[in-house]
C-alpha cells in the first residue's frame, strides 16, 4: 500500500530528479487523464481482449475452425455451437476466435509496413522540401485519387488472393495518408529554434530527420495508427466481402460475411456473428484511438 | 404525455400512409419481370454473342432455319425452313423457306436474307463462328458455298462429308440466326456488316424485338407485331440482380415475377410456400475438375484414379447443391445422344490411399486448385479440400475471377482447376471434342481444347473422336460415344462432378416458361400471368 | 500576395495534368499486371485461334507497353476513350450514364450528412463533456466502425424486407423505365423537370435507403470534425471576450466561433463528398446501384482496360479538382496558409 503511494508520489513529483522520472511521470499523468474517459478505457479493454483472444485462440476455441461436418450445416446457435454453424457445418464461434488472429495479424502487418515508411517519407519531404517534396506529394496525390477499396482490389487482383497480398495491397493504399500527416507536422516544426540550433551544430540532414523531426511527429502518427486500425479492418473485410481477401478455408471475418449473406433471411447468424465481431474490434480501436488523441494530442480534441 | 402518444400512434400508422413504398407492388399484367445475373452479356448480335444470357436473349429475338423443340430435343424441326434435304454425298444441303413470313420491320424473309446472314456469320468470324466454319465455310468461300438460288431456296455446300444431323444441329445454334439484311445493311459502318449497331439493337423475326439493353442493368424485350404465333407476355424485362439473396427478396416482395439464380438454400425457403412455384429442368452443363498433366504427380495414372475416389460426390450434391445440380460423371450431359449415367466413382478414402501408395505417394502430396470464387464453386472447393485431406493430399485453394481462372488454364499454368462447361450446340461432338480431342499438344496449337489445356493427348482417342463425327448411322454413332465416355472416365485427367439443373422460381400465378437443355432453347413467348 | 496566389494556381495547372498522367500510368500498369487476358474478355473462352489472334492484334497487345500507353494517351487527347468490352458502348457514353447515378447518390447523402452532422457536431462541442456529447461521440464512432456492407444489408433487411417502408435494390421500378428521357442523367432532376411525379416519387423511394446509409457515414465524419474545429475556436480568447461583453450564447457560437470554422469545414465536406463521388463500391453492390464504383470494379475484374482507364480519369479528376477547389478557397480566405 505505502509502496504504491510512494511510487505515485515519485511519479507526480513537481521536481523530477532524473530524465527518466520526468518521462515516466508524464506518462503517468497522461494515463490519469486517459483513465477518466470511460469510453477510452472500454476501447483499451476491447483491444486487450482481442489480443488475448488472438494469442489464446486454441484454448478458447471449442472446435477446429476448419473441420467440416456437412450434416450439421446451418444450425442455429445452441449449447454445442455457441454461434451456430456455417454452410459447411463449421463452428462459427471457433472460426471467429481464430479469425481474430487473421484480423489482428493483418492490422499489425499493415501498420508495421506503413507507419515507419510514411513517417520517414513525410518527414523527409517536409524537411527537404523543393522538388523532392513536390514529387512525393504528387505521388501521394496519385494514390489518394483512387478510391481506397478499388485500389486495394486492383492490387489484390494483380498479386493474387491471400492474406499476405491483402496486407501489401492495403499497405500500398494506406501510406500516403501517413506521409502527408508527417509532412504537415514537419512543416510546423521545421522552422523552430531547436532544429536551427541542431543544424548550426552541424547535424546532418539524415540525423536531423531521424533524430529530431521524426520523433516529434511520432505521437500524431500513433494516434493516426490507432484510428486507422479500424479503417484497415474495414478495408480487409471489404476485400473479403468482394471475394478477394483471405483464401478459404481461413476464417477471415469479411469473407465469412460474404458467404453468410446468402442466408441472411433464414439463417441470420451466419453473417451476423462475424459482422458483430468486425464491429466490436473496429469500435474498440476507434475508442482507444479517440482516447489516446485526447491525451497525446490535446489541441486536436 | 398526450404529445408522446400521438407521436407513437402516428409512427404506427406510418406504413399505411408512407408515400414511398409504391402502390405498384405488383408488376404490370402483360409484363414479365425477371431477376437474373446478366452481367455476362457483351453483345446481342446473334453472330457474335456467345454468353449464357446473351444467347438466351437473342434466341427470343431471332429465328434460325432449323431448331429443336424442348419436348423432343433430339428431333430437328424447321423454324424458318419448311423443308430441307441433303445430297447423297452429304455435301450439298438445300433448304426451302416458309412462305409469307416477315421480319419485325415488315420486310419479307427471303432466301437472300438467309444467304446474307450465314455469309455474315462466317465472314465476321466472331467467337461462335467456328460452329459453322468447322464445316469448311469461311469468309473467302462463303459466296460460293452459301447461295440463294431463288427467293425461297438456299443451297449450302460444305467441305467434307459429315453426319448431316451434326450439321443441322449446328445450324440450329444461335449463330445460324437469320437477320433482316436490309435493316442491318442500312446500319453498317465500313465493312463491319452492321456489327457495331446490332450489338445493341435487333433485326430479327422471333417473338420479341429488343427495346433496350443496358449493360449490367436491364434487358427489355417487346412483342414483335409481325410474329405469326401468339406472344402472351407483351413485354419481358430482365433486371440484373447479382445477389441470389436479393433476387429472393425481390421475388417475395412482388417486385419481380421470377428469379433465375436462386441457390438451394433460397429455394428451400420457397418450397413450402404455395404462393410460389419452382420450375426445374435438366441442363446440358457440367461442373468438372481437371488435372494438368505437366504436373509430375498428376501425370501418374494411379494418382488420377486415386483422386477420383477422394471426392464425396453425394455429400457435395446433397448438402451444397441439392436442387440445382445432380451427380453426373460422364462428359456428355444426360439428354445428349449417347450420354451415359454410369457413376463408377464414390468417396472411398481407403481405396484412394491404396492407389496413392501404389503410385509411390503413401504420404500424399500437395497440389493447388484454381476456381472461380463465386458460389457454389467456393463451397464445393472447400468440401473437396476436406476429403482430399483425409487421403493425405494437401489441396491449396486459389480462388479467382472466372476470367482469371480461364486465363490460367489457357496458359496451362494451373495444377488442378474446377470450372463449368456447357456445350456449344446440341450435338455430342461439342463436348467430345472439348474433353477428349487434342491432336496437337504443342504450345501454339490452333485448337485449345480442354484436353489440350491439360496437356493430355492420346492419339487413339483423337482418331475415335474424328471417326464418331463422320458416322452417319445414329445408333452406331451413339455406341462410339458411349465407349469414349467409359474410356474417358477410367483414364482421363478429368473428373466430371455434377450436371446442372436450370431452376426458375416464380410466383404461383406465372406459367409457361419453356426451358430447354441449353441457353439458346429458353423461350419466353408462352409465359403468362393470371 | 496576389502574384504568389496566381503563381501557385499556375503551378496547379502544371501539376494537375502531370498527376492525372501518373494516375493513368499506374492504372495502365495495374491493368497489364492483372493476370486476366483482355482478349478473353472480348472473344470468350471458345473462340478459335485465328479469332483470338485477330482481336489480340486489334487491341495492340503485341506492341511494347510504352507504345500501348502512348497510343492510349494520344487517343484520349483527341477525345477518344475507346469502347468498353463489357457494355460494348463507347466509354464516354457509359460514364455519362454511370456517373450521374453516383453523383445523385453522393449529393443526396452529403446533403443529409451535412444537414445532420454540422448541428450535431456544434452541439457536442458546446456541451463538451456532457451526456449529449458522450452520446454523440459514441454514435459517430459507431459510424466509423460498422462495415458499410453490414449496415446496408441490415437496412435492406429491416426497411425493405420486414417493414416494407422503402422499395428494394435498384434505381427505379422497371415499370417506370424509359419514361423519363435522360437529360442530366440524374433521375430525380430529370423526372422533376419533365413533371413525371410518379417517377420522381419512385426514384426518391429507391434512393432513400442507400443515400441514408452513406449519409450516416458522412454524418459521422462531418460531426466529429465539426466538433473538433468548434472546440478549438471556443477555447480562443476572443470567445471569452465576447462572452464577457455579454453577447448572447447563440451569437457567440454561431456568428463567431462557427463563422471561423466555415473554411476548414468546407474542406472536410468536400473531401467526404469526393470520397462518395469516387463511387461507394460496396453500397452500390448491395443496392444494385448502377454507379461509377461498380462500373470501375466490374471492368477491372474483367480486364476491360478502356473502361477502367476512362473511369479512373473521371474519378481522379473529381478528387483532384475538389482538392484544388479547397486549396483555392483556403488561400483566398486565409492568407496565413502561405
């Protein structure tokens, strides 16, 4: 009890003794702000829950998600099959549980591909300016002038279906937004005194971009990433819905809706359950992102 | 409190006074409205169109010299021709046209129109032209080979002696349609034989004229005032509705009279309702799987045989396509001359495993399957994936757009592949040639038959195909096809899975749709609503 | 200042065509990479070798890629967009039919979205932290989280299948087909102009549900952005000053704060409008709406490259044009931007 109180005092100390204490103290204060927003906490809870489900899928699933039993196809939810069975007699609950892995996996993969790339390209464009900036911005224009889903569709059609190709396709459509965001942030801080000071000290352009500019853009990129996660989930589901996402029999949620919509009048659960899953996951990330923005980026609230 | 109640009651009353839901919950009496998938239509020129819905549309607009009735599909009857005869050497065929018939434009139908039409078909040389050019007709010789000798007599000379009934079946395909030469000539541009215009207009003599075709939206047909027979539905509108579930909704809400692409699960929900009826009719189309012989494992005869025993045909039929397909395992669909109903294969994992072991693959192997990502292929592919796994064969699914799948097959890049096949005309030669014949297995072969696409070429079988098409005795010919099918079942790299059933679900008040075994034998003329 | 503005406008005039050219190039390359044989789309699967070969040569597929691209671009410059394989009509004619359908849907959706989204956003900002704010934030977040195809399916199920309040998928009842002569291509306008009120009513009924679904998404976006902009303004000193001076709250909020966010808000609305104009593929699929998004998708998956390139050009021009317009508004109104 007293130890936690002491820790708290250390964290909120007015005069932090070290850099580390100051940094941790700031994070703690941000956490206090975040905690007050119950919607954001709910979002965090949902996101954590999804991660746990994804990791522990084999423990949580009641059936093998790929095993078919054509004799019990399209059964309504009951004690044995909590969310019912699909058109090939597979357990929908277990498929949704395993589908969490696919969805989160795609989201993480896209973010890992896109965020650093967009960040660096945007910062470089904003900092270097001139022709480089113009060319990069025209390229982002070209990519953004396409409807996102259609562009992803085109890439998937060219690359062939499959989760990996879906990730690449979504990443190709997602990076321009990050580049633009980082560029805008960079433009705002490019002229600031500490950058000028660093430059006077002889820091190289690369060092300036990576060491000084990029870190400052990071918080808005993080906010953007969290808010974008739901966008990625929805695009992936849209690809699956149009039949070009994950290949069967992998339990991708969008593909599950796509096959289930045939039965939507009589066997509502086949399409509804994955629909709810997509909704919950995407709402979770949105709430989390919204909360994070309040904390990390107060001027945008 | 009072305010709230009024609000609530007005909400309840809303459906009654809601202005947007139309009073026209029913379609007009003399108009038949269908929901169907018609995004495959790319032309309504009968000498060019070769897609399912395109053929169905043009067959209601144009007439041929000869046709078959759906009540007796193996009997050739005259449509525009009154009589016809073959010379003793089967090379010269003379047709006498019916008197007094007119096109929709009012122009009389003459032998010159017939001459013009058939010359047009072979000279334009669009996709379906091969049905006529296989008899040695082409753009260069058409003016000598196809001649009108007077206003009612047409004489066609063909290149080689072939079973006359085969030639007549081919003339009864849509590419044999007779068009109004005056109207078409009036609309030609350069040397296009009016093709650009006829893609989206009509110039025929059938029961209907084309009023409008809006790609992927609607096809609207209107009764031809000059058609001699009765045309009960004066207007037939087909709406493109991609989703079977949406088609069902539209049918149940009375927005359409008929839905053409319902799946088994939608049909089940209609079956118990007396407000609807379901018309089913066997179709001459099959779903097949093939194994590319360039794949080292698939080239082994034992492996091919093993995989034929690794598919649960009955479970697939019963659970996935119960009302829309029947199990069928021969390349000639039932209803064709010589078609057999043998079903030598059933799911037998032990036998399949034993055969794989004999082939030196006791632990199975991995192979890919390309197929079109729409239903029911997607479900069937997954069911096969599951039974293959039981015998140790790891099947990787590669769904794609249909044209993408076809592109892969034509480039011989696939390993296994599943697709739909429907014959080009009502003669057994169409399927036999496709599934068996492959005289030139080189990469730039002229004929890219299904056998070629799987690099499967057996010289003796090629010879048998050629012999069967020349046989003039129908009974002997049928025997030859039966033998070919049995041999094909045993050794070929094809497994025929299912034969299609054309299903139309309609309101109980609708009757008279005439469905035949191929798309150019589906007639709207007798359809009525009471 | 004025000269700088003109110069940047001139810069746009140069970069706009360049960007469009890049857009075409990307589309063209995608089309060539897609493993679908465009010849098959035209002649089908059964055509004999000579027919196949003839069409391949007609399409110029035997020539090097750069030459194909160059030929296409020079044809476009002379106004020839080619013919679509899928519809066998000139691409321009197709676009003039599909684009108005999308335009109509997007415009109605945007009008609904703005009419509901802006007041909602302002309300949420004024009552920041209250129950109402929480509810609005939650509802708009839902709008960002539901897959649009799920909402569309549910909408059809509830309002069409169960309650029968609206007509089903499609743009118009077939009985009304061909009654109205297309002038603008937008059924609502054409039917009203020609006094065909029955048709008008039917068209309104058909557009209501898809436009409503799209409007919800645009509402969610617009309301969130309005709230954010308003909060930023309400925190400013001049607002406090105005309040201290005793100005009425209505006046403070609408005249002062809202007046200042008008420009960024217009940008937000324009971008959301552009998004809808690019064709809401999924909505169009579910509601059988013959719009540009569906046209583009179907053409793409059938390797109908003339149609894809033509539609892409339109979509790109719309997007870049609206962007340019926003940029100009910004520059004209707010000199700080440069």
